[in-house]
């Protein structure tokens, strides 16, 4: 029986040719393809500025810095996310805290955010920046979060790592409400550059800062310099930055992949709808639908409904792995990690995230997943839940 992974990159011959053509060209770094990739991404996401970086972790880091996160500041994010959503704040010397999830969307709960902000206002501990995460590709409810940001005065950095191509209130993710949105092009994500990331923003000054920070804080543009240029060789460092650049090779892969974004999204969507139909009678809680947003379907994550089955998540996980089906668990709540426990967080600080995690299972979803393979996933899942699949 062939192994079915939970996610798999989707590469075409055109993708391969695009990469090979860069390898045969003059530039491997800082040539014409990175700006072409940024322009294509910005265009597809209807946003004026896109800054490509080495990976989304680097993107979150410099986006925090560019927004002004620093020592003594507070950053709040969702516990149901990958480690990088919280680590970025610690890298800036800020304090991290979390806002528990809405069990239905599995994204940061807007009600809990509002309640926590009110307490923080009284205590004088308001956050500088909030990082909502579009878990599984389902966009966060950013409109009410924007209203809260305007009244409490915090910045919104959206972790859209799962959400390339998703939309909210009829517009692409990354184009409205957030101050900046960060996307990931890791191999398991919607669009891949092997490793890579990108930040979108509507704010030209923020985009300018991000470009500086991704490349040592250095400029060769006379208009940006503090002193007069001394010649064509002249460059200046005007901020403290990093080498967080993406390469031409990676950008070529990304640019080629973007050409298939809408067809790959359509395939994911159809497979997700097929899962909805095939899994409807099992003791599972399926991913929720929201009429005002369209998920990118990075993950198809189910919850084992322990009210309706005695099978545990761990038993189902083991049975599926034994049947060579690459299920996974997203995510171990960040605040329960040993490192975060040492910062003082307790497991039951964010109970909805913990309850979700204990029952969560991500099952295979990627554009080229075949119907027979999908049927096999459904059958094994049904059997391991000790009920008939269909
Ligand atoms: C993948 C991911 C990241 C990190 O992305 P990289 O490109 O691997 O650095 C950050 N946040 C979330 C939610 C992710 O899924």
C-alpha cells in the first residue's frame, strides 16, 4: 500500500523549467525574478506591496520589528499555531501572551480578544501588536479585530502562512484590515518555493522598512541615504537588518506556481467538499464553513467527537499511520511547550486550544490527491472510529 502523506508539493514540468532557466541565467540572487514574483503575488492578492523573504519565520520577525515591536512591548497571538507565530515577538525582546481560540473556527476568538483587551486596558497592559493566525487557511474575522485595533491602538500582523489565495469579505487575504500579512512557501504549504515567505502591506513606509531589514539595513538608493553618495560603489547602512533574502531560484519556482494558484485552490476546495460529504455521518467535527470567507484549504483538520465515539485521537492516529496514511496533529498549543512553560504559562490557561488539540487530526489534502486515495483515507478513518464509513 502506497503511503499517502497529509500534504505534498504540487510541481509541474513548467515549474522545473522555470527553475532550470534561472540556473542557466546571470543571476542566482537579487536579479529580476524576485521583483517579478513579488509583483505577481501583489497583483493576485490585490495589495500594493509585497516583500519576499527567506521564509515566513523571517517575515514574522522583520514585520514585528518594522511595526515597532521591541523590548517591553506586548504581543498576543493564537495558541493554536506553529511556534513561529509567537517566537517572532520573543526575538524582538517583547512579552508574548495568547488569546484562546473559538472552538468553531479554531482561530483566535474575537470575543475573548475583546474581553482580554478590556482587562488589559484597566491593568495598563495593552498589547502593541496582535498576531491572528488564519488556521488551516480559514481567514480570521479581521473586520471586528480591526475595530478593536482602532479603539485600543494596537497593530495587526496577520499570520497568513496557511492562507495564500484565501479570501475574506470578497477580497484576497492580505489586502485589507491587517497592517501586514505574512505568507509561507514552505514545501507543505499552498504555494511553494521550497523555503520562502512574503509580507504584504498597504503601507509604503512599512514596505520600505521591510526591504531594508531583509538585507542588512543597507541601501544603495541615493534618496534613502543619510550622506551624499560618493560614487556608484557607495552603500550605506541606515538600520540594523538581517540577510533574510529569498533567491532567484526560489522566486522562479514561486512565480511559476502562482500561475496555478487558482486551479490548485479549486482542486483543494473540491476535495474538501468531497471529504465533507464522505465523512458527514462519522463521529467527527468537520471544518466549519463561514459564508463571508473562502478557506485556502491548507489543512483538512477534523476533531474526534468524543461524545459520539469511544475511539481516542491517539488510537485513530495510530491506526491510520499503521495503514500508511500520513495523518498529523496541528497544533500542540504553543503555550504548553516546555520553553513557554518556563515563561510561566500553564496548560489550562487556554482551555479551548488544549481541548481542540487533544481531539484534532489533519487528514491528507493536496491538489493531486486521487479519489481512490481519498476513499481509502475515509474507509480507514471510519474503521478506526469503530463505525461504518459509508
Ligand atoms: C509554516 C508556518 C510558519 C513558518 O513558516 P516558514 O516559512 O516555515 O518559516 C509560521 N506560521 C504558521 C502558522 C505556519 O504554518
